């Protein structure tokens, strides 16, 4: 029985809140837990994921997949230090607005990709409601300031209208004494935060070395928060897999009448 991947899309209304950094390190943490993970960069203007990893993929990327008949598996880039598959973004000198039908078709392909998790690093702004049926979880990123928090509240309302499972992640907690407290961010957002990720010098080291923070120091405060997030997602997928296996076992186990019929037909 083919299993569908658990698709997580990282979103924010504004840039600079750390979507790429969180998405990348979550993908690494889940890979360390022996999950098969695909990380996708769907930003058509800035190849942030490639920049953070210091890679220059020569093959196809996200833009090439839009409107293409190519299969996902034929366009992947292997991040060799660990078993992590990437579908990188590609830098473009001009602004490109993908056709809505091409985006929907692309997500349809992701939904049938052979992975435990597909993590999508999206560009700033609202995602299309047409892809909602393919998403298992929406990670809404914010930083502890009033502008970003207000933007995340709009994303919260949007996900509620679409009846999508979603969660708030507050990044860079403790960066400034002028930051909002967690409770203030939650009040603006309209719900409790699922996870807070502290400001940590490991990120500056990670960007300088072009290496995921999780591969530098798993015991850093930042990586401990990422591990907690990975544990929750891992439990979600494991429980779903168990339910799928139970349904499959029931559907393939012969009933009493089927066993009797088989016996009499011998």
C-alpha cells in the first residue's frame, strides 16, 4: 500500500522571520530520526536554501518543475553529508509569478512522492487555497514584534477558514529587550504558540559555515527547540502510519466466510 507523505508548509506574511532556517533544520532533525525527507524551496525570487547550504545545483529546480511533465524523483539534489533530498529554488533576475494551475499540479506531485515528510519553504505571503487539500500542517512563523505578530494573526484566520491544521512558531525569542513577551504575541495571534525558538549564536556560525545548525551542535538552545518540534511531527507520522497499517491489515485479512469458502472450494 502506497503511503502519502506528511506535507508541512512553512509560511509567513513577511520576510526575515527565519522560515528557511527553521525548515532546513527541522528537515535535518527528522532525517536524523531516520525519516525519509524532501525539502523544497518554492521561493521564485531568492534561492535562500541553496545559499544557506552553500550549494549551486546544476540540475533542475522548483521553477523547472512548474508546468513540466517531469517527475519529482528526476529533479532532486542530494545533500550528501546526510540522506536529505532537496528540490532547490533557482535564482531569477526577474520576478516570476507561477500560474496557479502549475502550482496545484506541483503539489499534486508532492502528495504522491515517496517520502515520509515533504517540507516546503514558501515565499512570504498567503499560499493558494487551491493547494490546501494537499497540506497536512501549516507552520506559521513569526518573530516577537507587533508587525510580524499581526501578520501571523491574518495567516491564522486564513488557515481557520480553510480548516487546515496549523501552529504558531515564535522565532528569535530573546533577541532584544524590546521584544514582545510570548503572551503578548499569543494575544495578537489569537491562540497559544506551539513552539518558541530562542535567539542563538549557533545561527550566525551556521550561516558562516554554510552548514545546518543541527549538524554543528545538537545541544544548542536553538537545536533543542528544533528537536522538540521534530519529535512532535515524528509522533504524528508514526501514529498515522500505525493507523494505515491497521486498516491495510484488516483489508487484507480474510474474513471467516472467505476462509470457509476457500476451504469448500478446495
